[in-house]
C-alpha cells in the first residue's frame, strides 16, 4: 500500500467515525446534552486555567522555579490523567469489526486507530492548566519558544500515557483484577519516589525531564520515541488478538449456583428486587466489573484513611476522604441507574409501582454497602485520627444528599447497557451522567469547605449528619417524586431503551 493510498484511507476512516456518531439513533435526543456538555467543558477549562495561575502564585519565589515544582510532581498529573481515561477512552477492537469485510488489512486498520488514539483531542485537555501556568512560569526564562517546547514535551507524556492506558485497559476488560497493577505501580512510585525524604529520586528525575522540555533538548525526542514505539507495537499485537476474539466470540453458558436469599422474602416486592440487584451484581459480567471497580476504589480510600498519616493534621482533607469512602461506590454505579434494567423494562412496567419498589431496593442495597467503610473507619476512630461524629456525618450525608442527587438520573437515563458483552463505544447519554457524577464529587467538597471555614470540623460533621438524616428519613418522598417523573417520561425512556438495545 502506497503512502497516498494510506493517507486516503486514513481520511476516509476518520470521516466514517464522525458519521457513525451522527447517525446513532440517540444523536437527535442528545442535542440538549451536547449543549450542557459544552457548558460543562467550558467550566472545567476555566477552572483548570485558574488552577494553573494559582499554582504559579503558590510556587513562585521558592527555592526552586515554579515549573520545576510542577514537573517534579508530574506523576500525580499522569496518574490522574490515566484513571480519567477510563471514562473517556476505549479500546479499538470493536471499531474494526465493521471493516472486517473490506479488503483492508487488519494491521493497517490497527495502525490507523492507534494513530488516531495518539492524536485524539483529549491528549490536549490538560493544556488548559499548562498553558496559563507556562505563560507565567516559563516565558520569563525561556521565552515563547521555550513555552512551545515545554507544551510539546507534556503532549509527548500524554501520548505515552494514552498507549500505556490502552495496554492496561485491554487486560482490565478481560478481568477487572488487572486494575490492581496500575494502582500498585502508581502507588509505589509515589510512595518511594516522592515521599522518600532521603532520596526523592522520582521527583528529581521528573525535574530533569521538565528541564529537557523547556530547553528543547534533543534527548526529549529520543526518550519519547524510545517509549512510544514499543508501546505502539505492543498495543498493535494485543489488539490484533482482541479483534479475532471479538469476531470469533461464541456464547458461553456459565453454570451459576442458585442462591435463594430466603431471608429477603420477608420484605415482599422490595425483597424480590433486592434479590434481583444482588444476582445482577453476581452474575452479569458488565455489572459485576462495574461494582468491583467501585468497591476497590472505595476500599482504597478507606485504607488510605485508616493506615496512613497523610491526612492526620488536615481536617478538611480528612472529612473529604471520609465522604468519598462512603460515596465513591454509589457515584461509580448509580450514574448508570436503570440502564441495565432497560434490557427488560417492558416486563417491569407490567406491574403497578414495580419501578418504585425497584428504586427502593437499589437505595437499600447501596445503603447496606456503606456498612463496609463504616466498619473500616472504626480503625482511625480507635486510633484517635477522627471522631465517630465525623464518620456518621459522612455516611448520612452520602445516604441523604449524594444518593438522592444521583437517583435523579433514573428519570433521565434512556440508554441500555449490555449485561455481559463488553461495550467499547457508548456515545449515548454520557454527558448528563458525567455532569451528575462531577457534581456529586465536588458538591461535598464545596459544602465541607464552607462549613469548616465557618465552624470547626466537629460542628461541620454534625451539620452534615443532620442534613443527611433529613434526606435519609424522607427517602420515601423523594423516591416517590423520582418515580412520578419516570412515569411521566416513560414512553420517551422506553423508546430510548429499545433503540439502544
């Protein structure tokens, strides 16, 4: 294949990818979501730009230059970028399936999709932070040429991070336990390379790499190609195997030991839906992976709070961690509330108020899961790191404020998720889910900051507990309100579920 032919096919495939999203049956229904998504992205861009200027103000005038301090902590930004890609970037295996009947070689298609992954616009997302920071921190020493070289070096890092993420994501799609590998790698690097008081070798090495960026040192390009080329070919080989696995995938019957959960039969219809919730989590691959991912993140927050000293003297951060110990599982699972039930929504609608019983069962299930972080929080309570009031305040705030907010998505989610097959491209109502999840993440932070500023942490925890208790006690009312809105939009929601199956 000549270079001109490869260029033509690359442009054609890129054009087909754009048309695929526009021709999706949910495209017309997402016009409002695209507008809200643009507003949301604009907000984040302004927030990151402000954060870049604040970082310059914080580190300027110290023993090191401001850009050295940011470069020294690049592992934190790369780790955050890596885990955010789980909601933004997918593997290309299923994208190649429509082209399997064409005469184009699979290796060429893989090269096209991998190249597009390195050039995708998301790799420039953090420039909203780096550009204003670099204007103040880099330009006065190295001019605008140095700033451009500095940004180019960071773009190299994000491209490498993209291929490293793709390598990990492919194995995570096979088994969620592989997620432990990147968590351990980033955790060990940060612990031994940054917090090592005697020899912070990772911090010093990152500062050296940052200096290569701003001075346009040719070694920067050597390091980039030395890392990105092996990652590119590793991904090419791995995705090549995944393509044939997707194409030749045969349906397998898994024999699962039946469990009656006879204790739940005493709770009537709500108990039956609790059985459904538990069995879906145990038996369906997609739901099980989603639940386990949220559970592991929740467990990580709990263990950090219980067995480390990094938050002992920071009351605001301590309560911040405590809230996420209770809420991160719900945030990761409830953003797709009712999407799994979209596979059999017609059967659920055949009985009066069965949806209300289903919502109650989901709420009770998530409240029961909060007992795990409550038990783990007893360790820092017994050690004197936090009080019982803070733990109870965070738990009830999650059940009475965060969960009711996330449950509102039950009246808006109208895209079905597959229960067992891996989904690589959703392209549906992810904008509103992302916005609700982001608000659920940052609303506790803003409220806690205001309460801790006005009062001390004990009064702030008491106030959070009272607010949460009110929402928890009134759960029949707000669940009934969500059910009423769901029934008013039921025809639109059911139409969306059927179109997306």
